[in-house]
C-alpha cells in the first residue's frame, strides 16, 4: 500500500521504468492534495469568533472534503491494482479463435474495471471543486491562497483522472457505454473548470486588496 | 522530514488545523508528481528499438526531470520550515518604536526567505514543462497520456507555487524587488501555459487516433 509508505518511495517508483504507480494513481493523489487544502482552510475558519456565522457550513464542507481526500488516497492505491487486470488480459494467448474471443472479452472487462478507478477519482475531485465555490466566500481570509491551491490541484487531479478514463474508453468497443461516459465527464469537466476559474479569480481579488 | 514519512501522514497534517504543510509545500509536491510522470515516459522510451533515434535525447530529459523531482521534494520539506521564520517575526514585540522597526525589518527579511522556496519550486516546475514540449513528440506512444498527466500536474504545481510567491510579494515593501519578481513569474507562467496547452493538445490528438 503506497499510502502507508514514504513519499520519496512513491515518487521514485512513479518515475521508474516500472508500470505502477502511473498517471491514474498520481492524479488521484494530486486531487487528494487539493482536497487537504480545502480541509485546512475550513479548519482555520472553524472555532474563530469572526467566522462564527459560517461555522456550521464550514464543518459540513470539512466533513465532505475529509471523506474525499481519504477516498482519493484509497484510489491512489487501487489504481495500481486495476492496471494489472488489463495487462494480464492482454497477455492471454490468442492462438485459436476461441482463445482470441476469450482474450477480447477479458480485455473489454478489464478496461471497464481499470476505467472505474479514475472515474471514481474524477467524481471525488469534482465534489471537492463544488465545495470550493462556497469555501472561497466564507473561509478565513488568511487562508485564501490555500483555497486557490485547493482549486488548482483538485482541478489538475480531475483532468488527469479524466485522461485516464479516456485512454480506457478509447479501447472500449461498446459505443453506447463509451459515449455515455464521455458525455458525463465532458460536462463535469466544463462545470468544474467554471468553478475552479471563479475560485482562483476570487483568490487573486482578495490578494490584490492587501 | 515529510519526504521520508508516509503519504497518509502528510495528507492528514496538511488537512489539519496546523500551519504546515501548507499550500507552498503541497504545490511543490504536486510539481514533483508531474515531473515523475515525465521520467516514467522517458524511462519507457529508453532501450526500445523503435525509439533508438531519440534515446540520447530522452536520457537527457530524464536526467533533468529526475533532478527536478528530487529538487521539488526537497522544497516540499523546505517550505514547511520557511514559513516558521515569518510567523516568528510577526510574533516579535512591538511596544517601543525601536522594537517596531526591528519587527518590521525582521518581517521583511522573513518574507523574502519564505518567498524564495516557492520561487525555486516555481522555476523547477517551469523547467519540467520546458522538457515536456519535446517529450510529447518523441516519447513512447503507449505512455502519451502520462506525458499529459505530467503537463497537468507540473503546471498546477507551477501555478500553486506562483500563488505562494505572490502572497509573500504582496507584503514586501520594496516595490522594485516586488515588481521585478512579479514580472518574472508572470512571463514564465504565460510561457509554461502555452507549452502545457500544446502538450495536452498533442496528447488528445494521439488518443483520438486509436
């Protein structure tokens, strides 16, 4: 489990010529890092007299973003396993028509499993970005740059996860299934981009006021 | 040293109500994660017969991106220390005019130290993005989505580091110093954005061809 191991080890393995951790795992981790910055901003708002009016709302955002970074960390680990299904399926023999058909079916099945991990991570990143919209308005002003950092990394995580969904979708032969998922992630990316851009705009407006 | 500790611990501490690791540290780490994906793509290209013509070039890119992720990991640790200078300076007494002047001077000095860490990380992210421009053209086509992931995270890291330079710059009273640095990072961000967008464009063009 990479999540319990040292950061340096994860980076060294990611950089190496081994297959894992790859882009899906790394993107889930980047999303998790973004989510922690949302939590930190909420934590520095909760319990402050000046922000008492928004305390309850901050607690709800904190609970969701905590769940999301933990989920994203799980997916950081899970992605390294999902990948092995695909490579095992590709390694199946294809000498007879029966073997060929079984291999194709196994590949198609493995692709859906491999796609599911970055898709879950994509959705968790989108959920974090949703919460940042409000957090940028109510969080402790001293932490405003961290809300911006949260938006940058949650959105980069989302786009990285999307790319990893899409490389699997490109090989999935069920067009209806592929199109349905492509539409979902395109729409969610557009929505997330609008929110992330608005959050970063608010952050810069707050910094310039100093 | 966070780099030698478990990933989960880093995330838990980042999310907590403690001051470190904050947005600067997290952004350096995101940049490091981007850089590892450049290394992985280079590693899967080196030694392959099909890519023999670009092997030497890939080795040079790999060496630079390896140095950059190691540098960014160092800065992930360093940022958590730089911050403490600023909070110590702000905590100085200011009862007499002499104390006030000494405090102001200490704050101004600490801000420059605190700014230097994300500035170095910003430059390392920019260097990674520079290398991705060529890597997107020559890397093993099976790894093309990872080159895209590298671009996304190196650029998110760069923007996060920039934000952390800027929050320090906003309090630095030496306008010439502040303007000089603002111009440098604005120009470098624009350049990096052009490259990162072009890389991601190439990645999507390659995926759609499947």
